[in-house]
């Protein structure tokens, strides 16, 4: 028999037997819902019956010590603390896990609401967390929890470890954190001390420890038998260590549970996790469980937890379906997320159920007040600490350098398929470069999973090159990579192809009108091959196909060397012709003849401003009969690449943004070229010529994609200023 669980069914106690782990797994899966849906009723008042008994009389059992009734009571409670308890009422069933039962009834905590020591109240968010962890355990998975603050996670998890220490022979539980004060007698270990003192004073389960010092307990006592020293006890252990100096400190040896405290501020937790996983397995079988739980602190410290939450399968984490991925209700698989609206005081009923609807109303009302009183940066920080979805928890806390509303609207346009595209495979044959339809898909995750097997991506084409394009019709920009296959980096190779702007003057029956043709992104590829030579060949084919003058970041010079070896350096922009380097006095000490070196401040302090202006630039206006502006079309509509827009949306200094680096350098180069040399010009008289946006290779916006960019009639209207007019 796998498990026999004490069961309360409408006032009658019995037992429920689960012959196999599969049977128990099916049971837990069926009752795992989410807060607000567990429908606790008066039965939930029994979940912490023993705690209420202690609160009322100051002790648990009133039977004489060592009497049969006394022993029966404590054996029954011990069994419930090891097996958990099933409660049934009518057609509803709840399972209180062993650690949650023990915590509710025998491990007092400081009650922040009532400002005194007492026992934890019934909360469906904590119940949900306990169920998630038992699900992970019986599915041989590990645990990642992204949580709101003030959910008593540390108290609960110390109870979980103590449950093993108190009742299971030979268990080894460990606590870790990035800083020692999170887990020593100033942190979580203090809770263990309080729990142990209470259990030894008020229960029949006395447990001595030797040693008994901060960050190391072993459950044993020294005795003498036949004048020989020996030890008795369960020989279970709890030990702790910090990773301030070394992320692998104390991770060796077998482990039943490893709890990583404050996982949201643990920049090296992924290394700790990888080192300890072998200690929690035997061959291909998982024998222990890693538990990472925390709220998000500084963004540069939360990446390991973020990866566990957003990509649980790759990390061996139990993923659950949720509609809390973002504010759109996107459904995805993630580690456990505990949002602000779950178990939010005062929106909890007497049985412990969350009132989700009223919680969200209160949250939105609070945020409206914040928005009127706080600056943008402080507002974003407040939201990140009280998130209602996963995206909010990991959102950049400072005011974004990019215009968020522009980007989100453009992403929506792309998602609504306003931009048609082709997925293209390029190959070289005796006649030149052959383009065919590819069955591969572009990479649509950011950041990309380091362990992703296929990172090759595919060339996305919004407009094919014109026939025999003159050199200078297209520009390209490359952010290269140094390695071939890698499982340690989320960097990808990126290239964008840009169609240069041409000022077209057209004679019509209504007079002369001018508009800008081109000035847009027409193709992109983001990916990498296991063989670095194939990566370079892909770049080479794209550049040749468009006959594109190409800007290359030369921090990694392998692609430049590749092109020189192929005698195709004519496609590379020499360093001396990259005007933004001259203007800034940058790269003067760089020996490389071609490309630009991305120094610390060049991208984030200079190039990025060109990308922002490209987005904000007014490219078309709709005027009324009096010449007044009715609506404005902005430059962001020239960017049909959703993942580039995503990188902009999520950007903060220090984030790895391969696409954005390539794009920003490209726009800076193109706009400075236009500022110094002016637009290429062309005159047209043939009225039968179709507008540019009728190209089958580019999408149509509802108002005509790029057709009216900069277009103004000479007989009236107002001419808009270029955002780049004064840029050199």
C-alpha cells in the first residue's frame, strides 16, 4: 500500500487507501484547482481544530500522561502529520498535506494582523502552495514559486523541513540563500528555533538534537549502553549555508529537501541548483526536491528564478497551467505564481476563500491613486512588488527608455497579421542565390532558452529585394556570435536588412506630391547554428541576396574574417565611414578596419536614441479640409518584427538584446547617411504606377502601409518636420 490517509467524511473518521503512487497522483490532480475555486465551507474550521483547542485551554491533550488515551491522541496526530488528512463534505473534497496540517496545528507563528504569536489562519493560497508541492513530489519534479510578499512562505517552508526532521529517519534537509542573514538566527533559522522549543514544551514528541547550533542540527542523543557511548534518535538533519562567496557551498551529499530562501534575489541560484541536483537523484530517479521560493527584488538578481518560472520543463520544475502570464489572460505553463489578489486581506471569507473579483477592484483602485501621486519609476516599482500577473513581477521597474504605448500598439498590429511575410531558405547554386519557402519557424521566445536544441531560426522576409538592386539600396546590420553550439549562453546572431529611403516626386492631376519610398525593415534573421561556419554562410547569403552594405559589430571579428577570406569585404562598411564613431571619437584605438566596437556606453548612451527617434518619428499625417491634423502615423509602423519590439519593450541596461543592438546601429548609420547625403530622389509621371504598399511581399496597414509616408500635396496641407533633420 502506497499511502493510507486519515479521512473525515461528514462527521465520520475513516481511512482512504491508495495502492499505488499513480492512484494518489490522480487524486491530487483532480482536486488541484486555484484560490477562489476551492469552495471551503464550515468543514475548513476543522483543518486547524487542534490549534484552536490549544488556544482555548493552553494545552492539547487533557488525558493523563502515558495513559492509553494520551498515547492514542498523540499517535493519531503524528499519523496526520505524516500522511496528511482528507476532509469531505457533501460532494467536496480537500486534502491537507502533512506539512500544512502540522503547521496549522502545532507550529505557532507571529500573527501580523493581530500582532501576537498564534497559529496560521486557513488561507486558500497557502493550501494551494502546499498542494503544488505535494504534486511536484509525487511527480518527481522540483519546485519554483514566484510569490507576492507576506504569504508566510518562510514560516511554511521551515515547517516543511521540521516535519521531516521530527518524524522521518535519516532525512537530510538543507536551507540556502545568497546572503547568510536570510537563513541564520536573524532569518529563517529563528523560526526553526521557535518551532522546536514549542514542540518540545507542548507535545509528546520530544526531540533532542546534537549538535544543536545555528545552521546545523542532528536529531540524536548520546547514551551509554554497557558502558559504551552511542547515539539514539532518528539521525535526521537540518543544515544551512549561504552562497555569498561560493554558489556551491554545502551542496554535496544526499538531500531530501533543499529550500532556497529569497530565491528572487539570488543571481547564482541556477549554479547552486545544477550542483545540488545530483545529490537529489539516483540514476534517472529523483529522490529529493529543490524548492525555490521568493518575491522579485532587483531584476539583475532574479534571472535564475525567472527562468525556472517561465521555462519550468527545461529546469525539471513542475509546471502548471495558468492564465496569469500577462494582463491579456494569456494561458501558459509556468512554475507556481502566487499573485497579489490571492488571499488578500480583507477580501477573504471566514472559511479562508479568496474573493478574487473584489481583490482586483481594490488593487486597481489603489493603483489609480498611486499613478496620480507617484513618479513613473516609483509607480512601476510598487506594481512589481504587488503583481497581479507574472509579466508585472518581472517588468522593468524604471521608466522605460522606449515609448511603451507605441510598442504595445505595434505588437498588436503584428499579432493581428497586418504585416504579411515569407519564411525563406537561401541556397547557392550555379545560377546564384536561390530562395525557397522554409518550413522552419522563427525563434519567438525571449530570452531564448540556453538549452534549446534548435536555435537556427529562419529568415523572415517582409519584402524581397528588387531586381538587380544598386549598391546602397539596402543596408544591413549584424550582431555576431563567437561560438557554434552552446548551452551556456542565450546570445543569438542577429541581422536586419533595411531598404534605404528614396524621395519620390510624382506629378498627378492634382499637382505634385512627394513621398518617401523605403525607409523600413524588409528582412531579419535571428539564430545560430551549431557550426559557426554555417552561421557565417547564412549571413553571407542574406547580404548578397540584398546586395546590402553591411555594418558589423566587431567585438567578435570572426564574421569579418570570414568575409575577407571570401573576398567579399566590399559588403562591409569600413570603420572610417561609420560617422557616429567619428562624431563621438569612439573606436579610435580599435585596430579592426571594418565595423564598430560596442563599447560600454556607445549603445546605451548614443545608438539607442536613434532607435527611439525612429519609433517616434511622424511619417504621415491626415489633414482635414482646413489643413488641421486629424491623425498621425508614426515610425514604429515601419518595424514588423515582433521579437525586436519585445526586446525594446523589456529593455533595461544590462539585458542581453541581440536584435536591438543590430537594429539601433543600423538606424543610426542609415539616418546619419541620409542627414549628410540627403535622400536619393526619383521623379514619376506615369499615373498607372501602383503605390508602393501594393507589394505582395509586404503587408498593408488599414491606411496603407508606407504609401503615404511623408506624402504632402504642394497645393495645401502642412509639412511635418523630420525627427532627424538636425542629426549629423
